[in-house]
C-alpha cells in the first residue's frame, strides 16, 4: 500500500505541475483584463457592459504580449532560480575534497537509490535546516546549513539527506519551484497595476453627474477590477498553501526506507524543531526546508505538518523511539567550532572554505 501511495503521489505531483503552469497563465490573463478594465474606467465614462466589452477586446489584443512576457519570466526562473536562491541564502557548492564526510554520505545514498548525484551546497547559517532545489537532474541541489552540520551526528545527517533526496525523487521540489514562480509573477503584475492606480489617482477619473447610469457603471468597473486583482493575488497564495502537506510525511518515510534508521530521522527532527529559521530567507525558501517554523495563521496555512505529527507517523509506521524535545546549547557549540566530538559530523571534517 505504501508503494501505491508513493506512485500516486508522484503522479499527482506531475498533474499539479501542469495545473500550476496553466493556473499561472490564467491568473495573468485575469490580471491583464483587470488592468484593461481599470484603464477604460479611468479614460471614459460609459455603461458597465460597454466597459467590460472594451476591456475584453484590450485583453485579446494584449494576450500575445502577455504570453511572451510570462514565458520569458518562466525561462528566467528556469535558468537562474538556483542563483537567486543562493543569493538570498548565501549558499555555495562544495566538492568531495572540501568536505569528504558530508559528500560521501550523500553519494552513498544516491548509489543505494540509483539516483544521479545532486549538487551539494553549504549555507553559512547557524539555523538547523536543509532544503532541495532544482527543476531537472542538471539543476538538482541539496543545501545544508553550517548549524545543521555542527549539531547532527552522521546518522542524523544521513536521514536529513535522505529526506531531501526523496523530495527530489518524488517531484516535490519541481512543484514547489513552479508554485513560487507562479506566485512571484502574480504578485509582480498585481503590484504594477496597483502602482498605476495610486499614481494616476481617482482624481484622473472622468467626472460624471451624480446618479448618472454611465458614471455608476464606471464605479462598478473599478470595483470589479480591484476585486479581480485581489482575488488573483489571494488565489496565487492559496494554491501555494494548497500543495499537499503529505509530501513531508512521504519524505520522512523515504529517509527511513533509505537509512533503515527511524531513530536517526526522529532525533534529527527533534534537533531541527524550532531551530530552523533562516534569517533573511524568503517564505518561498522556507517552504522548501525540512521544517518551516513560519506557520502563520496557526495550522490553516501551515506549509509543513508539526514535528510532533511527523514523529508520531514515523513511530506508528516504522518504529523508533521519540526522545521528546531536545535541548541544544547553540552558543557553546558555536564557540567550540565543531570540536565538541559527538555532536556533529563537522567534528571529524574541516569546515569548507567559501570561495570568492
């Protein structure tokens, strides 16, 4: 039954990718229509049906240009999203020579799974977290923070790497990147339209006599346009949050399957718990992480299940022992610079030097 669940999850991710791309174009066209409707309302006083028909004609004329712009946006995101994420997090690639211990852990997992080796990156941050990025085999990368290296044992680190490899294998990473691109373009276009509104101001709207039917149509058109812009923006957010949170349960299960060590996955989650906040990282980056502590609006818009729920699932289905919340002295271990022995793989491997 587990294999069937995994297969259906992978197939569902492929469908979600197609739906997200289609949704991107649909919402961009909705925003274009809203912008055209606002423009017509600001330029002329007319009945509502006339304004709607004019805006629809404007949409048809603008559609080729909007489609081209959207494709260019997708191309830029496809080619350079990794560099954008690295710029935000400070991540950089490492080789086997720079950190043989961490590199070998990932390579062994890839060999056991028969997967191509993704790039391995280090994020210079004391938060305890990791994430995977990429849209294809040439782009896939797994990033781990220096804080995670410092505090996790080899077994725990192996479990986290297995978790991220499972995300890549299941197609979760691709879906998340596409959803971020979609939300980004909707926010960008929506902001452009709103800036145009506030810069022109309602004072530039044509004056009309009080109670004039045409004037009322113009006011309604403005209301409809603003409502469409807000609705598109909200839908782009809802679609991101609507992505199934079951992906984290399946990634945890995949890590246990790879390592045959449920205790390592459980203890890694307990160490990461409430210590994963990447300062300066966007919400889009945090959604890709092992744990996202930015669960706003309680559980309604949480991108990840709680650590307690994830551990409970591992214990129920794979065994293992939950030690409960773990206390970690981050300050003292940072001062020791990884020389504390058993507290992390960095005790036996030199810290990679950042180039540039």
